[in-house]
């Protein structure tokens, strides 16, 4: 009996018919909700061309562009730092030295429990207080407060993801590496960590998507990322006596969705490319001395003239 049959029962004719009915009913319900929302927006005047025409203004497009670039800049720095911190914490939590393991565990549990917004705000206050000593000017305190806050939180989450990936590697591979004379650092870098990253890549990317979305918390500390720029536009632009909150929210939300989908697509491409890169030694047909000699030479074992293996190398 296969694992799939244990975890999932293949639906019969009646179940398939019910599933089709549920699909149709659910789709109609979703369409009804969407239609109601669009109707309400039309009735309240939120779909008037004048309100959507603001996006043809050069200043509005520039503000949105600057917000996107700032958001991506914060995300890029925070993503790299959180991954590096996650690797260090994962290795430290698996350390044979108890003090190192306890410190890493305490750090991970602390920053996973503290709300990210509080972490960002505390770091921001500390940077503002010591701005002159640190040589920070302009919006640098907000930038680094957001980056450090995202790094502290997401680094602890990525550490647990990587630790789970390392523990999922079969113990026999680690024992074989030690039997070959590799040190623990070499085993971690060349055997365990690459397989952990490959196994947990979907989860790592999912957390990076969370990191991208969490950059929107920068508006709390007046950092001019995409959400803060959208908030300023929605509050300052008046059309027909009304603020343009709904158009700005819809456009900004669409941009966030597009960036997250692009990141997910990139991760999917990397994962598929990694799967195609897996190679191995092909099966050698019996009696094919030439092919057998080539394969054996590739693995470092000599061949005699009659095709038998010679292990004197």
C-alpha cells in the first residue's frame, strides 16, 4: 500500500459529484461577494474616473516608485542579514557546548515571542538617542531600525527552519562524513547545510515573503517606504471633496501582491533549477567495458585490460 493511499482516499463517483457541486457553489459565492463589493464602490463614487486619474500625475508615480525602491532596499538588506543570522543561530543551537546552545535558544525564543513592531520601535528609539554617536543623519535611524528589527525577528525564525532542515538529514550521512575524517565544521558546511537549505527552501522563501510584507511596519516610525508614501498620498490628495483612500489602497495592495508573487516565482524557478542540477552516475550495461572503464575512472578506481576492477589506485 502506497503512502498516498494511506494519507488520501481517492474519491468515488459520488464524492467527485459532491466536490463539483461544492466548487460551483463556492465559486458563485466568491463572485457574488466580489460583485457586491464592486457595486458598493460604484454606488459610493470610489470608481469615478477622476479619483483614478491621480495615477497619471507624475508626482504620484514618482512617489510610488520611490516607495517601491525603498521597500525593496530594506527587504534586500534585511533578507541577507536575517539569513546569515539564521545560519549562525542554527549552528549555535546545535552546538555541543551547552552555554552556546543555551544562549542561542534563549535568543531565538525571546525574539520569536516579542512582537516585531515593539522590536522595531525599541531599536528606533535607541538609534535616535545615540544618533550623534553613531553618525546617523536624515532617515538613517528609521532605515536601520527597520532593518535591524526585521533581522532580529526573521533571523530567529530562519534559524528554526534551518535547524529543522539539518535534523532532517539522515544521520548516516553525518556519520559517514566523520568516518572520512572531516571535522564538524566541514561536515556542517559541506554535508548538512546544503541539504538543509535545499529541503527547507520553500519554507525559507515563505519567510522571506513575510519579511517583504513586514517592511510595511516602517510607516509606524515615519520611514518613507511604500505604505508610508501611500498613506501620505491618500491623506493629502482630495478629489471632488473626498480623499482617495480606496484607489490608493487598491493600487498599493496590488503592488505588494505583485512583489510577493514575483519573489515566490523566483523561488520556484530556483527550486526547479536545483532539481535539474542533481546528477548521478548512470547505470552501466553488463559487458560494456569501455563505458565501465570511463565510469570507474571517474570515481577513482582503475581498470585492468580485461575489464576487471583494479583497486591498487
